[in-house]
């Protein structure tokens, strides 16, 4: 028989220490409804893309409701989240009698002014409307903060295995396959969660770092090598959301009993606990001056760029590294892709392509962002309402929206400036502005783990700076009220 499956998503990662709130306008710009949802995500490495692929293959009919995305920033606005939640609930209520199941995409680390686990509230509201017997399978980000209550409304949940999130589509596929198997009566999923009690800063959550790599492989083997149906997800959690369930967790889904699922989740959680010390410091991080000295020395002896990773910046506009690198721009070829500064973009566009313009660049978002820098820039390129389809492994086929954007030349340094905040993770930020990533000695990135899919093995070295910003590697510096580090 042909199944009809409702599709919905409400997605945002919230660093709660950042002072700004992401409002309805930002969500709405990233929101797709009905047939537009299918059109947008079809053939992309996204959760929705994965859902659609499996439904297509099975001849099942997608019933697209809504996918809203606030990206990654500070708190999500309560009114906006409540409105999208209601729209999803109303959409599912309207088709309840004619759909067989629900596929849902949440992040798992959303926080609003009023709710510490809004994803749980969304899931509970959908469960209430869908009824107790409707299978609801949920795909979550690897950086989800979870406890048993967070996922109580789901029949089964699935997390990305990797960071860089190269398997977002594959995770959607895992959830959709489990849903179809359940509907066909091939399996009866039971689920359990375990928490090792560990908070990992994002910079250390890259899944090619040891010992995390081995733990992720263990989760995958526990899923793939099982005789019956099993799926084990390891979640790193998101350290910069100050919530009671902040931290790592393991979720096991089995065709069997809750006890069997619990034993499987506990087993991997115990392994995570066992490696606690090594997980907390898998790579060195440096202070600003030491980092730049180190990067310059390596760049001078290599024909490949050195990545300086200003990972503590959660808004893509910090100027700590940029300020130091400007002093070196006459000696080194330096690129700073995707600096977020809509005001400077507007001024550069008003000056026009080829013009020289005085700007107060970057550092506007918050007090810890390093403050703006006065520069004189030449406007090399102007791109109005700029968007493209990603070509890197993680963003393959996904729409990347930057808003009005410019490429600036500041004393030889190439800085692309965007109106929407977007992390530079792959080579698209260069290629889209006709730049060759190999043509630079130093590249300043603000990604935490996602850049590794493109830059590991390509860069001469990756040197991590820990600046006085909102996402430090030393999380003991954070003023947690709700989390238990
Ligand atoms: Zn993530």
C-alpha cells in the first residue's frame, strides 16, 4: 500500500550567552511551506532531503507542512517559536485522518526566553494532536541537548553521526526507513536514552578527533552489525546552551523491549564516561598572539594556506583575529571569508564597485565580539540578495543565503562581508567570489567542526585560537545557571 507521511521541521541552535534574540523575520526568511518545501530540499544533503529520498523510493506520498529554520545564533524568540509550533500542529491536525506517520526535523538545542526545551514542547504538542498510535520519527542534530523528557513524544529519534554534519541526508533516511518498517509491521521500535554527564565544547566535538572517532564508530557498528533492527545515536550536546539537559547523550532504538534499548544506550554512555579526560582536550588551543606567530611560521614554509580558527565567535562577526591579521596584510596573503556586517555591506554597496570606502568593520553584534575596526576598503565585488547551492560535502545541494554581500580588499586582505550570518565551512566562500583558496597564506575561519570536511588535509595546518568571546574552549569560564558542568 502507499503511505502518506506528514513532513515538518522547526530548527535552530541557540547559544544562550549571546545577547541577541533571533526573531520571526529571520525564521521566516528560512521557512518553506507545502510544495515549496519539497522543491527546496529535494536532492540536497539535508534531513528533509533524506526523508524525501526514502519516501520517493518507497512510493510513499510526502505531505509537506512546514520547515522553519532560524540558523545558529542566540535565543530563539518565544512568540516566533510558538507561532511555528502552532502552524505545524494545525497542519498535522488538518491531515491527521489521512496520514500514516510523521517525519520531523528538530535541532535539539533550541532555547527561547521562556522555554529551556522548546523542542520537547513542540514534539509533545505534535504527539497530542497526532494521537498516541501515530508513529513520529524525529531526526536531530548531533549537538542536541537531550534527556528522556525531550524525546518522550517521539516513537524513535535519530542523530547525525558526524561533525562535520556530512550525513544530514543519511540521518533523515534512517528516520524515514524506521518509519516505513514500523508501518509495514516489520519492527516495533522501543527507545531509551542514557547520559554520561559530560559537556563538550563544540570545538572538541569534531568526530575525526580521537577518542571521539572510536566512540562514533562504535555507535555505527552497534547499528549496522546487529542481527535485528538497531540504531544507536551518540549526541555530543551543545555546551553554549545553558539548559538543565546540556551535555552528551546516547539514544538507542531497537526492535525489542525498552530494557534492551536501555542496555544498549547505557553501554555506549559508559564508554563515553570512560574516555572523559581525553574527550575534554583532544587538540591544543592557543592565545591570540601565540596562534598568529605559529600560523605565520607554518605558512612561511608551506605552499598551502594555514587555517586560523577563531572558534569562540558564535556570530561570525568577531574582530579579535582580524585586528591582529590586518597588521600583517602587507606581508601575507590573507582571506577572511563571510564576516557578518550588514551595515558595512550597505555602505560598500552605496559607494559602488571599484570605490574606496571608509568602514567600521565587524564586531557590532555584542560586547565580546572585539568591537568594529576602522578600515579603508576597496569594493571588489557586489552581490545583491546573494544565494547559491552548496557544492561542499556537507552543504551539497543546500541553499546558502547570504543576503546582500560584498568582497572587500583592505590593504591586500580579501574580506567577504555578508548581510545574513553564515559560517564559511568549505571552498564555496572562495569560489563564489572568484577566489582560489590555494592563493592565500592564511585563512581566518569561525567554524567549529564543519570546516574539517574541506580543510582537513588541504590546509598546511589548523591552528585554533581561543579568544575572549561567547564560545570559549574552557567552558568553566561560562556563567551557567541551569547546566551542570
Ligand atoms: Zn550541529
